[in-house]
């Protein structure tokens, strides 16, 4: 009976070692997949940040005073940016009548 118990313990230890090897292989494979996914995400982040920088530069170019003035002249006419004298306070009421009260 002693030899059978030793033999059973050896088989059990062999199975345990096989399970540990399989588990280690699976863990290493999962870690490699995760690492590849992280690298892909880092590339995606870099590309997104580059696009964001390009868009910010484009926005800055679109917001230049010269471009806005040119658009105003083209769409609103050549006198769009001329300064007009300020209305005296008394003339404001005549130009913009007070709103009528609701009934």
C-alpha cells in the first residue's frame, strides 16, 4: 500500500506541475497580448494628439484678425469694419424704442 500511495503522490505532483506550466504559459500569452494592446493604444494616442495639434494650428490660422477682416469685408461689404461714431445717450431711445409691456 505504501508504494501505491507514493505512486499516487507522484502522479498528483506531475499533474500539478503540468497545470502550473499550462497556467504560466497562459499568463505569459495574456501578458504579451495585453502589452501589444497597450502599444497599439499608445500609437493611437500619439496619432490622436498629432491630429489635435494640427486642428489647433488650423483653428489658430482661421482665427487670425486678417482672415476675419477679409471675411467681414467679403460677406458684409467694404464698409463693414469702419468705425461709426457712438450714439449720444439721448439718441439711443429714439433709435431703439423701449419694449412694449406685456398685457
